[in-house]
C-alpha cells in the first residue's frame, strides 16, 4: 500500500518520503507505526542528535521515536493523511484524510491537527513556508 521513495519536498541527504502504491480511500488505515517511548526528561539527550527532528509527543509525560515508516512522512499544511495515537497498542495509526492516488506522496501536518498552521521548528527566521 505504501513505499519509501525519493521526495521532491526534501533537499538534504535524506530526501525520503512515503508514497502510495495504489489508490487509497479517505479514512483507510495506511500504516501502524510502533513507538519507542521515553520519559520527557530524557529528551535532552535526543536533542543533541538529528533524531530530535523526528521525535513525537507521546502523552503528557513521554516522547517517542516511531518505527516502521512513521518517521518518514513529510509535512504539509494541506495534508492528505492524519494520525491518531493508540496508547493501548503503542502505535501511531496513519489514516488517509482524503482520497490518495497511487504514486502520490503521503503527507501529514507535523503540528498534529490537519488544519493547524502554526510555524514549525525547522523553518528558519520564522518563515512559515507552506508545502
């Protein structure tokens, strides 16, 4: 259903993204990404590495690293996918927010809510670029 390919949205050494291998209907489960949670107070160690840009909030007291394709979804302020945290299963569940065509890159809003346009940490000089 999904595969990792080169993304035109990234320009670094790791310019990967997640793409649909077939048409995906709105609401369909795309991927379940297992989590590796750790207490928030340990995040200061992660901040010293490039993993800090890939960490997700995981409840009030934890942060997590996602396995599977979870850390490879790119950002858009007009996403075609969204995610929910399933704490019982310790996974992030990624769903199609709208119909997605085969070959299309699957994008999420890094702010968590599909319609939140708050600036992201990686835009320089407060530039709130929209993908």
